[in-house]
C-alpha cells in the first residue's frame, strides 16, 4: 500500500466525520421548542366523609381544586348515596350500612354541600379553593 492510498483513506475519513457532524447538529436542532411543556395536574387528594344518623361530616372541609377521592364511611343503619352539590353535582353508588364507599370527582373552585339520600342526616359543607399546585415534583405518582 502506497502513500497515495493512505492519503485517500484519510480524506475519506474527514469527509465521513464532517458528514456525521452535520447530521448530528441537524438532529440536535430538531424539536427544540416545538412542544408545550404543560405542567402535570395536581395529585388527587383523599377526603374523609363520615355519615351517621344525625349528620354528614367532611374532613378536611377546605382544600384546593382538582381531583378528590372521597372515602365514605356509612355508620348509619340504612343504605345511602353520597350527593355533592355546588358548582357541579355528583353522586356515589349506593353504600350499604357499615360498609365503606368511595367517589372520585374533579372539583372546581366553589362552595359545596354533601348530603345523603335517602335519609334525614344533616348535610355537611366544604369549600374548594384555588387549584392545588402541580404534582410535577412529586415522586412515585402514577
């Protein structure tokens, strides 16, 4: 192999390296700033609801807007259906006496009442404030 063969392959190497660099720079420019990085929604919160023969108790009774998981404890002697009324309305499935129940609702800001049907328990109330912060920095969330 002569000296000319070495120079030819060296020139080919530089051309190939330059081509790869141009392609890499072109790919690096793709997608930069092409999409909106929307924040994650707030993590769902758990709100406890205890229903007995006298009243409906909600804890906590003041929280931020977003997805709310209501955990219902029916301590009354009759089947109930939890009903949320306010800026939006929602109701749970029938919850048997002594059984736990649940309801998942996306709640906007506003004042709400929680009642049970049928039954004579006094309704409870709660307030939903401004939307809770994003859950982007929370680990181990789905």
